[in-house]
């Protein structure tokens, strides 16, 4: 696992923001997009926290830190991430570099109650979605 690096990409619209920062170590269980030989090419999930120890969650308190995690396990890639918010707004952070083996977290600063859906893309292709509820 590579050490932490500072990288930030932010999109801000009102009180909503999405930003990406690498974190030092992998966290718990996660979703994955399968690659060749059954080994996942990507790991991705949302958690009520932004540290490597944050566990995947489908429900987060409005006041908690929320993060969408991404790791490419097979190659360096550029990924994009979009968040669909309950009031119909969608924000995307595009062309974010991800070094193989480095876990990245995109902070989600929304406090809007309701279902949020995070979608990740690599080379313009949707690789996964993860929905969670802010309560």
C-alpha cells in the first residue's frame, strides 16, 4: 500500500460538496467491480466517516462526515464520481487520478435528508453505484 498523498478535487453547489483525498490504508468490506480472473478491478463503497477505518453504510446521520471510497486494484486510472442528491441535483467530480492500490475518499458534505446515490465511472463506463440515506 502506498503512503498518503494530498490530492483534492472539489465541486461545490450551495451546501453540497464532493472532494477526493487519498487515505493511508484500506478499510473493511467494500463493493467491487470484477476484473479478469475473478479479482476485483475496483473497490468502492460509502461510509459514515472519511478515515480508512470507516465501514460501509447505507444510512448516515446528517451531521456525520460521509465519504465515498474508491480503489483501483489493477492499474492507475482516472475515475469520475457523481452524487445524485434527494432534491434532484447531481454533482460530479471528473477525471480524478487514482494510483493502483491507493484508497481515495470523496467527501460528501450534504446534510439533506433522503436517499443519495453515488456512481463511479472509469473511461466513461459506469462501474458501480451505491445508495445511502441521510437521516
